[in-house]
């Protein structure tokens, strides 16, 4: 019986030994194939990722170069245009009023965010009033000024706040918002970039010939329990554009008052006061270095005060 069982085990060992070797060889072959496939796939993904990054860098560099060249060509074109238009005003030789208005329109529509064009508007207005056909030219000049004011108001209103007021140019009082009568001044609270200010607007004088109103604005800013009060007096008319003709306020903000309508026959002047961030001001209105530094410090403090989110605790089993 023992010899018979031993013979069976011997036979099984003889049969299974090559099978085990074959299975081991198959396992090694399969593992080697899977490993080589995985490495080839990983190398392919790394190669594709590297190619995409290189392509992205190439596209970004090409876009940057094209943008830079476009800006350079645009700047050169604007420079040549500006020089040509300015020389037409300052150069020798007489010019017709039609030519002056055309040059003014070209200058205004292309450079109204960079230049204070009020002196040029006023100069041409005085020349128009001396001509016999002044009504059509004055209407054209007024239309250009209104279009520039509207364009700039759309920009500054994007990040600011405003309120409208109507002045009785005969009594220098304001029409009450509800139409119940007149009040000596208008006060409103405006909040821009988290800073709350109180604006008080008063009318001091009126120039019916120039269609201008002299105003006084008193600004009160409440910060940390202390009230900072500033006041300014100025004339405003049709050629005072908000992005250029404005008053600088603390924390890189601007205050501007624009003339919407002046009717000397009715004795009515409609104005709008707007408070807006300095980044919406004209290109010549650069922020002070201390204001830039204060903004950077405030941003750093805000980032440091923001708590870092911690992962939620895993429930115990």
C-alpha cells in the first residue's frame, strides 16, 4: 500500500514539476509584458504632455510677440495721428472752422482718455461764437462733448456710485427729489470699495454765458471711529469730463461732477456727482506710490488673515 501511494506521488511530482515551471515562466512573461506595456504607456503620456507644454509655450510666446508688435504699431499710429492733429492747430497758416472741428473730433475720439481737452473745446467755442453760422457749429461741438461725457461716465460708473441733482440757477438752490420745493444743499451717502463717504453738494454761483456752475463739495469719510472732512470748490460745465477733470480722494478714489444739461431760459442745471476708484481715471491720472503700497499691504494682510481650510476629521469606526 505504501509503495502504491509513493508511486502515485512520484507520478504527480513528475507531472506537476514541469507544469509548475511552465506556470512560473508564464507568470514571469505576463509580468514582464505588463511592466513593459505600462512603462511604454507612461513614456508615451510623458512625451505627449511634454509636447503639449512645448506647444503651449510656443503659442503663448507667439501670442505675446504678436500682441507686443500690435501695440507697438498701434502706439506708432496714434503718435503720428496725435502729432499731425496737434500740428494742424499749432502750425502756421489759417484754418477754416470746419477743419478745426474735424481735427477736434479726431483728437477727442482717439485721445479723450489721455488728454485734458477742455482748453481746446473752450478755444474753439469762442471762435464759433464769433461766426455767423454759430448755431450749427455749436450744436456739433456740444454733441461731441456729450458723447465723450457719456462714454466716460459708462466707464467710471462700472466701479463707482453716483447721484443726480437739479439746480435752480436763479436762486442757487436744489430742487428737492420729491419735487416738494427747494433745498440749499444735497447730501448723499455713497459706498465704493467698502469705503463709506457722505457727499454734500452746494451751488455758489452761475455763469449763464459760459453755461457753468460753481459748486462746493464737502466729503466726510468715517474710518475707525474718526471722521475725515475735505472740501473743494470748482466750476463745472459741458467740457469737464469725469475721467480727466476730477478730484483725488484718499484710498485712490476720485470725485467728479459732470454737467448733463444747462437751460438758462428755465434757470435749470442738471448735474451728476460720481465717486469711483482711481483705476477708472484717465491714463494721465497715475496713483501715488503710497497708495499703491497701501493697497499691496492691505492685500497681503487679507491673504494672511484668511484661514487655511483643514481637512474634515474622519469618523471613528
